[in-house]
C-alpha cells in the first residue's frame, strides 16, 4: 500500500503526463499564448487532487520558433515552464517543469506533510 506522500507524488506525475501529452503539438502564436496558458491550467486543475497549475508560455521563445510562412509554431516543452501543486489527504506536493540541458524535465520541488 502506498503512503499518502507516495500517492500525492504519483498524482503529480499523472497530471504532468496529461498536460504534456495532451497539449504538445498544439499550434501557438503570440496572439494565442495567454488563452492557451489558461486552457491548459484550467483543464489540468479539473483533475482530482490538483490544487493549482501555473503555465507560462514564453513569448520570445514562441516568436523565435515561428515558421513565418505559417505565423505559428507547435507547442513544445522548450516554450514553457509549468508549476503544479497537488493536495492528497493533506500532503501537498510541489512540482515544476523546466528545460534542463535542452530537455523538458518534470521535477519534484517539495513534499509537505501535515
């Protein structure tokens, strides 16, 4: 049987997998950044035990990645930073996704037990 802390960490992993694989490849342009950030956060926050999600899509990175023929690019981990807080049975897990050596890594920032 998993501890509450282990289950909270598992829940965080599920939410990151869902966020990344649901939204990777979504067309994004400078004019759609804010609405996409909101849609991503609100979609993941609907999942059980998710306390909060913050998505920051970097406009400068999007602009640099745009194929000017099409005026948009596809969303990838290199264009965004994400933070999540999960609360499972009073155990709060803090996580984030950032670029590390050119790869989007999801990491556990902290586990706060009651």
